[in-house]
C-alpha cells in the first residue's frame, strides 16, 4: 500500500465514563479521566500520516462491572476492533462471553493476591482455554514473572500474551533472568509497551534486551492507548518503536494476527 506501514495495535482501551466506573482512575493524575472512543484512536493513527491502521485488539479496562463492559464491547465496530480480550476469573468453570477472542484476568491489581496464578483452579482454567483455542492475556506484577513461568511451563500448549514487557521497572538481574526463562516457552508472545520513553538510555537498553531475548516472531507492537498518555504520548511511543524495530511488518502486524487468530 504505497509504502505505508500497516499496523495492528495489539493493546488499546476505550471506555465510556457516562456508563462505566473505573475505580483505578482515581489513583491516576486525572489526565485520562474522560471518555475515549474507537473513532478517536482511529483519528490518532490517521494524524501520523504514513501509516495505515488496520485495527486493533481491545483489552478489558478493569471496570467494576465486567458484564456491562461485555455488552458495550458487543457494539464496537468490527472493521477496527479485530479481537476482544474480555475479563473473566480463570478457572475450569469460568464465564467467557461468546464474542470474546480470549480472556484477561488482571493479576497486577491490589485485589489479586500474590500467587494467584499458582492456584490449581487457575492452572486448570488455562488448560480449558487451550482446549478451546482461546488465548490468555497476562498482565501481572513484575515480581511475579517467576510464578508466571512456573504456571505456563505446566500448560505450554496455551497461547499467552504477556502485557507491557512484564510491567518492567528496571533491568535488574531478576527481571532479565525471568524474561529469559519465559522466552523458552513455545506459545508466549510479549507486548512491547508500558515503559516511559523519556529516559532514552533506558529505552535503548530495554528494547535491545527484548529483541535479543525473544524471537522476532513473538514481539508485538502495542500502543496501550490511552493509558500511554500517563507516561509518554501516543505519538512518541509509536515513533520510538518504529525506529527500534525498523517498521518490521512482523512486529507491527503479522505477529498480532498469529497471536489472536486475526484473518488478513
């Protein structure tokens, strides 16, 4: 398409604060405490100028009413929302909306106890998801990456997408070791997102580590819009990743297609 970069955004959120309550917004600066729409996200990509936004993956927003969120998500425009990762508590008897591509249970929030992913019901739930060919979206505390590896090693057949580079805080030995172990898993993908872009030395080191640790078939572009506006900007985040990954089609499009079963 005339040299334009085609993009599938593997992680975005939208919410309607007239209908939804997101308690975690009260703990932020207030900069993103408003309603966001898919049309606004499309407009942000259009403003970049030399990219074609094919669509993206909607990820649940940790609201206080997941069933209302499921209802709202049913009405999203399917030409731009290519996959829906909706909220459920992982277990063999979990509730999965019929229109969900897969599920996310937030493991990084205070209400999720340490070791939650090690519980037998969680492990069995992952096995059920694998049988149904439904991916799991893993957003967890950086200190529990070792726990995540232990669980996923028991269910290697399940496709798991790790959010935000494991919610990295610094490139210490524990983080490097945990991520290298996760990189040995056969069905793990990693979203390259969630990091502040202002510290250029840290960003260069972090992205270099990601590229050398994970296969180029396993890394996904993600904007994390609009949450990205709390630690960077949509445009700067995209620009940093375009430079680091040299507009690699796998990173910006095809890896997300494989991870989520998105058709061309």
